[in-house]
């Protein structure tokens, strides 16, 4: 796959404990991205954060260990691929009945290549 130049970056902010059919939502999103042929996905685990309800700050501090740390899923691909994937992500979030935020921004792909196998 050739991916270079202007693309789109989708970021999905959710909680570690968000689930779809007893599986972590972030795992389901990554697998779905792969099944739909997107260029790649990365999951980042936050050490602290809060969401729309802002009632609790979730943290990885040793004295207040959270079971629901922030998770960010990042996916970069062409605008067409990302826009066609958005309804799938929204459907998964609805199914999980969780709070989430999705952002979309321009991304200039400088290099996208396969490493050593």
C-alpha cells in the first residue's frame, strides 16, 4: 500500500474499561480498522485524564490506581478511508454505551513503509 502526502488522522478517546461484547472497545476498533484495510492503528494508554462527565480523574498514581485509564486510538489513512470508517467507529461506541470523543485532523504522511520481516 502506498500512503504519502495528505491524509487524515482520527483520534478516538475512550476509557480502558469500555467494552463491546466483553472485549475491550479499543481492541475491537483496531481489529475492525485492520479488517477494513486501514493503513495502521496505534493504541496509547494515558497515565491520567478525565472525560465529559469530569466527576473523577482517572490516574495511574500508585495510591489511587485506576481500573479505567484513558485510552487513545490513533489511525492514519487517506481521507476517503477514514471517512468511510467513521460510521463503524461511531456504531461501536454506541454499542459500548460509553462516553467517547472522536477528533479528525489533517496529517501529512512523510513516510509509510514496511520494516524488516
